[in-house]
C-alpha cells in the first residue's frame, strides 16, 4: 500500500513539473495529452487501491477459515473493478504490467497457471491475483496466534515427555539389569551347591551317576510357575558357569535313549582344597599410616561409618554380609569394644556401620580400619553421631556385649600373615 501511494505521488509531481517546464508556449493539444496521461495514472492507482483492498479481504477470509478461495482470477478482478467504475477495467492490464515491471512488493502478487513458475514477466501470462498482506480482524489474529503458540508448546511438551520417558525407561532397564545380575550370581551359587552335594553323595553311593542333566538341575531349583520369568537369569547363569567355572564340566550323555547336556563336578585336589579354605576377601595391608597430619581428633562418638567394604552388584549368596562382619572383627581383634555391626547390603558405596562401647574403642577401630586395603578397595572411615546411628538402627540401643570373631583362623588376615611370614623368613636368612 505504501508503494502504491508513493508511485501515485511520484507520477503527479512528475506531470506537474513537466507542465511548468513546457510553459505557456506549448501547444494546447500536448497539454491535453499530458493531462490525460496524468488522469490515466490517477485512474490506474485508484483501481490498484480498490483491487488491493478486495484481494486483502479475500485472503483474510481464507486465512480465518471462512472461505476456501485465497485469490481472484483476472476475470473476477476485472468484473469487480467494472462494478466499482467501468473505467477501472480499461486500465487493469496497464496496472498489472506496472506491477510486473516494478519488481517490488506492492501488496498484489501476480500468478500464472503453473504453480512452479515463481516470476511472471508478461501480463498475458497472469491468471490469478493474490494479496501478500491479508486483512484479518483482531479476533481472527488472536485466534491464529493462540493456535500457533499452543501448537509450538505442544511440540515442546511432547519433546520433554519423550526425553523423560527415555530416561525413565533407561533407569528402569539399568535397575532391572542389576537385579538380573544379582539373581544370576545367586543362581550360580545354588547350582554349585547342588553339584557339589551330588558329588559328595556319589562318593558315598557308587550306584549314582557322577553327573546331572542340566535341565534336571533347573527343574530342582526353579518352580514350574517361575521358569518362564527366570529363563533369562537361568541362561545367563549357564553361560557364566561355562565361561568362568573350571570345576563344572559340561558333557553330552545319553540317558533313557535321549541325549542330554549334563554337568559334572570336578573334585579339586587336596592342595586345591587348602587354597579354597582361604576366602577371596582379605585384608591386604595399609595404604598409609596415621600420623599427626592425617590422624583423626579424639572421638566424641562411639559410632563409625566404613566405606568401600564391598560391591553390592558383585556379591553372591544369601550370607555374604556375614563375611564382611567377620573381616571387621578379625581386623579389630585386639579391640573388645565393638558391640554392633550393620552391613547396608544395598549401599553402592559398600557402607558398614559399627557401634562401640565408648568413643575410645571407636578411636581404636578407626585407626585399625581407616586407610587399609580390603579386597582391592581402599577403606575409609568417619565418625557418626550416636543419635543418627540409633535412629537408623534402633536395635543397637540395647547392644552392650562385645562381639568376637566366630573362629580363630583369622582367614581375612591370611594375606597379611603370609606377607609377614615371608618377610620374617627373608630377614632370618
């Protein structure tokens, strides 16, 4: 619209300037021709104004959904201008040619029959006229803006929901994988117990076969209603035994006319039995010794929190926590003040909580445990307030009897004893 107005003013100024330059000596017919030219320009601009408003109205109705037609054909535009003023129709082609030659956006777009043809240069190829600035009411503009914002917000919320769903699913899968791994290790322990018991029974009863079909072992360990649910755990346990357990031999045997995969327990030699008595979890020396720089202040509480004593994912069996308690009592064997030990079996940090009779006993346990290597992990200890300890372990309120190791073998100290013995023998030699 601005370009239409500017063009009209430009042509008017140009015409009047030409008249003044010609002066009074110019022939009257030439003045008449120039005047007709200016009137034609004014007529053309008025027709473009009227056409611009009509096309903007049609496009606005289309954008607001009240009409399926967004443009007008040249014939419809000519008929509309003729109804307004018969003279408008006569200058339509001239006005369209001016739009094509200007190359500017004047609010009216000329289109041909070919939708792929973007630029039309000849007025005879123009078939449709379309507004580039639809005229819409405030209500229509508000509704379109609201729909647009709602659409974009819905896409954003959908994206957030998808990301949250993926993260939630991954967290669920990780938790399920950890649980399946724990169940797999438990199943491995149960299988080894069954095979070892069967091997011991075979040594007493020579009529028994020294092997067991794998499917029979499965059926004895997993109830029928749980076999489908435990199928993946069972298969992982079988693969783990095949790859990591040298005492279990897998063979193929013909039983009752059919071939079965069987397991056979390979009894270790006597020398191996002596080695197996030593547990895999042992104290392995001190990482650093406490001195004035790193020794703790005098304890004001009898409670300790010990970290890195175990990895909950790698522990197998139902009573592995008892070995952890036994190792702490053996390491603190000269301390008669430990009255309560609690192993947090689900702790990712491998936490164990200890209560002593007094802060003095807690200080002795701190010095014995802090900075030690246990099963390849560096153990760290810190003091814990008594009220927090009792809040978490109420049963410890009445514990006042010192705990002792279950035996005198001190299995968790075997590596330390072996290294001390080796050092002494080298020193005596």
